[in-house]
C-alpha cells in the first residue's frame, strides 16, 4: 500500500518556466490537498479538492493552478515559476468527514532560480 | 492565521513523559483539535485528534480542558525517535490551519 505518492521529489526550475507536480493516492480518499512549507514555518494550504472534478482555493493560491480529473490524482501546476515559489510542497489526502486523518506524501523540494 | 499558540521549543529526557501544551482560545464548538508531527522535514505524521473528550491511542494521549481553550499532548515514554516538530492544529471545515509548531528535543 503506497499511500500518497508525489512526483518528482526534487526539481530546479528557471524563472518563468512551467511545471506540474503530481500527487497520487491509492486509498480511495475523497479529499486531497496541496500545501507549501517554507523554512521554519508550518504548512500553508494552496488548493484543495473535495471530490473528483472539484477544486477550491486555500490560503495562498496565487501563481498556482490545480486539477482533479481522476479521484486518485491531484495535479499542481506552476505556469510561470518565480523565486518566491521556492519551497517544499506536500500533498495530502483524507477520507470524507469532519474528523478524519490526513495522510501526507514525502514532499517535493522545488527551487526556482 | 493560525488558531493555535505553542511554545517554539521544549526539551524532555528520554524515558520521561513529554507534555506539549497548546492554546486555542478562539476555537469554535464544532472544530476539532489535531496533532501532527514532522521529523526531519519529512511529510507530517498524524498523531491524534479530539473534540472535547480526552483521547488516547497507541502513540499518545490528548487532554482537552473543559472550556476547550487549551490542550496537552502527552507522549508517555519519550524516545530519541520522538525528536520532531509537533503541530497543534484546529480543523476548520476541510482545512487544517497550521502554526509554527513546537520543536521537541529528546535528550539521552
């Protein structure tokens, strides 16, 4: 049981380049999330999805887009990368319900130069 | 903005109980308190959660005050592998609102 898998684990981008981060979960969870974590800080929610075909903005959505075409996958896109988007990105998923545990991937370390 | 306040760091001797406090004085009646930890910048790991009753599982105990304005996470017998950043989080609808957490260092 793989849980939540993020691809890639590391990436270096030049300013202005685009890329897509992939998150895949095999637990049939309804909810999926994308967070970013900057040094010494907690996680901040970028976008989330409460089901296939639905997405919503979190705390810090600017500069990012997401898609959830399949229940098991949640994609995070950067259309034109900026140095301020240098961060560690975490994907998570959880079952439906107000008191459910979220499972996290191991993170993607992104550097924009 | 984070809805919780935690001390930035704490030490605990190996084998002793580690008690991590959290203040959440603005929590609403239907919002849950969650605890996660993060070891060496890995993905956060779920520990426990609760609404108003005390909770216990194989990892830890969660004590929530009667007025729900604060809580304490208890690791009963801390080991060196428990060294991590511990986050106390309030769940608001679908979202977990994260603060900066407490860096817990377990000393031999």
